[in-house]
């Protein structure tokens, strides 16, 4: 099966939608909230899937907000629309399923159920067991 067809399966799209809803988050420039996303997708499902299949889908610009930092400055943050986050998730899931199988168990960057804290703990274990170098 071609990757695009895997991305567009009902199961994959539903899984992506549920993950976006569970993560909550602010609305993008279209102001559609994650609570409103389900009805929006139902109303526009055919057009969304066709635009993805035909490779004519264009994500909307991200909404720029500024998050205050401890030092008084502000950090810019881009917020995609809830639909764009769902589509990003739908694309990422099957790709992750493919590549996760071949990643080294020692790889921690941008991996599901792994964090930088896990990498630091593992590095400390190596150092505490006598290793002098950790990459």
C-alpha cells in the first residue's frame, strides 16, 4: 500500500484526531478549537481527504503568540490550526511506525516515550559504570 493511502486510512485519521483532541491546545488563525474540530471535519471530510490525496492541501499560516520567559523577555510560538495539527499527526504516525522499528535502542531524540531526561539518565549510568565518554 502506498504511504498516502496509509495516511488516509480511517483508523490513522481517527487516531490523529484523538491525539490532537487529547493534547488540547489553542486554536490557530482560523479560530476553530479542538472541541469544534470534529464537526468541522465531518462537514468537510471529503474535501479535506481529496485535497490530501491530490496533493493540493495547503496548511494555513501559523498564529504567532509570545510566551513570557523568566528573564522578562518573550519567546515566539507558532500555533498551527487544529486541522493542520491533525494532518501533521496523521502523516507522522505511519512514518514513525516505519522508522521506529529500525532506530537504535540507544537513540533518544524525538522518539515516542523517550525524553532528554531519559537520555541524561542513561548517560549517567554509563559514566557511573566507568565509561569516560558518552555520545
